[in-house]
């Protein structure tokens, strides 16, 4: 069974459990992904398992649309209208403020929260995402910025650097199995590569002053937004420090005891795991 099939099977079990426990009308279900398909993925035996991102360039670990544009499927019977489609840029960062608002908790006030409450958009109370700008990072490096002007359908995107695909002409970095963010693995762009995602979602035709009359003004607004954003950044502890990434067996969820190798009998636990 593939990982994708397993994910869908588990999702189906969760929905079935919500129905059985009469919790569907009280539960917001959000099915999404943290990234686009990993186009360079291969098995231990060398079999290519890489996914496909349709018309969108790139994949996992890049800030091309194929790496960051993912579907979001939401379900809340009696609250959200079934079958409705929303074509507005949102972010997985929006989950936190949405859940905080729904739970009637209080948002932290000692920091800037980049996410937006999704409910006004999902309920149709507003027609445009709360994100006028979205800043796309590759590790700790700002790689691209997206601008969705208020009261406009335009979506502009500027890339400050992009990964060098290998072999040339492909959609990934097959020499390193994932695209990296520094040194000879990237190309810097000055001025940034500018795209009109409304007319060019595949990011195949970078704009120029001759092809876009507002070219310089658009980049100027985006550069000012980047400067304002960077002024709000403060240092934080390294989440990927050795102490944070080292394996801690006592934190690993496991069906067996701590004294045995972690293993689960999926068949035996299938009917009760989600109760």
C-alpha cells in the first residue's frame, strides 16, 4: 500500500469515527499538505517515486508554485457550504489563529502572528484572503514574496533566488535529491524574477519593463513590504539544533512497550485505534 493510499484510508477512518461518535457537526476537518510533490524521491532500490505537480514548476523544498501551492479540503457539516471553491492564497500558518478563535482562546500578544483566521473567508463573510503579502522562505533565507493587492484579482510573485535544477531542463535537483538553498545550488536574481500568477501560474514567462508597464512600481511595493517584514523579525532558538533533532525514544508514540522495538499490529488495532 502506498503512503498516499494509507493517508486517504486513515482520513476515511477519522471521518467515520466522527460520524459514529456524532461529532461531525462539531468538528472542522482540514486535509492539506505541507508541500508539493517530492519530484526527486526514489526508493532504496533506486525506483523513482517522485510525484507530479501538474502545470506548476518545481516541487518539495522549492518556492516555485509546485513546491508551495497545495490543495486544502475543509469539511464542517452545517457550518461550511459543501462543494464551494475558494481561489484565494492562504497559508498553513492560518491554522493556529483559526483554531484559537474557534476555541475562544486568546492569541499571544507578545509577538506578531503571521497567520490569519480562515473562518470569515470560509463562511463567505469576506471575499479576499487576509494575506496581502506572503513571504516564502527556503530554510532561513527569504526566497520569494507574493503580493495580492487589495480589491484586485492580480497576484504578483517575485523570486530573489531560485534553485538550479539538475539535469538542466528537469523540474528538480536530482543530483542532491532535494533542492538546496545556498552557494552554487542557487541563482540570485537582481532585479528579482517577477511573475503574474493570474495569467502565468506555471511561472514560465518572467515579466520585464517592456511586457509590464507597472513593472518598476510593482517591484517597489514588494521591496518595501519585504523591508517592513524584515524589521519585525527577531532571533529565536534553533529548532533544528542537535538537542532538538536527536532521537528521543520516550517521545515516540508506540503500540508496544518501551522495552521492545516499536511496532504496531495495524490489523489488530484497525477497529479501535481511532475510538
